[in-house]
């Protein structure tokens, strides 16, 4: 199984940065990589599952990263690739 990481780091000065990787063999490794990426922005980052209001669509498993002062610094999701070509 391969796992896809979609990560967005919010940068209000220069625009948000989007990155994708699909080289993970399992979801825990993907989550660890996302945490490390956010720790480069704020070493005290806190990761929480995103609350998705009923009726609104969002990528399954979307997580929000919060910085030291409680503001959102980014978001990410780790999902197994479903393509038969992988």
C-alpha cells in the first residue's frame, strides 16, 4: 500500500505552500512526516482532526495544525492511494 500526503502550510505573507508526497508505506509514517514538516514552522505544533460540518465535503482524515499561539498554521491529510497503477 502507498499513502498520499497532501499538506498545506499557511503563509499569509507569501501565500500558502502546497506539497504532495506519495512515497509512504503506511499512514503512521505519513502522519509523522506531516508533524515533522509543521515542527519546522512551530516546534510546539498541535495537530487535531478537523471538524467537518454536516453537509460540507472535505478530504477524509483532514487534520489541522495549530501553532503556539493557537492559530491555524496549516492542514494535511494522509490517504491510501486507490489507483491500480500504483
